């Protein structure tokens, strides 16, 4: 039976991928959690474009020791006039939601 806990190698690999995602201009604004078990990486979270999703998978795949990348990312494209604000943290990773100024003001005025 295999141990379900992350090894030191899994933790180090996760940290390297998170740093690479943060350093890449295509994914620096993305909200991505990296889960690693036995060099199989799962990407979860939200990105603002299909390009950012592809870039995140590419960045993770290029790391030494990665044998597979599972893409569980969601693309949530922002529209003109929208901006991202921090929402309460989810159980495992940060979650951000789009803030639409006119819609929120309209709701508050009702």
C-alpha cells in the first residue's frame, strides 16, 4: 500500500512549479493551486484566458521530475470594466472572483 502523504520531493516540486507560475507573465495573475503526488501534478484554480491555462500546463510539464500534469483549471474571462478582487479563502487555495462595479452598486441600491 502506498503512502498518501506528500514526500519532500513532492513538496519541493510543488514549490518550484508555484515559483515558475508566479514568474511567468502569462500566469502571474492566475489563482492556481499545485498538488503533487509521486511526480503527478494537478493544477486547480482559475485563469483568465485559454492562453494562461495552456501556459500553466506547459510550465508545470517542463519541470524536471514531472511525469504527468492533470489540468483541472477553469477559464473565467474578465470583461472590460471588471477587475479581480480577493474573496474569502477556499479550503485549500485562494479564490478570487470578478468585481463588476455597476452591478454591485445596483444590487446595493435595491
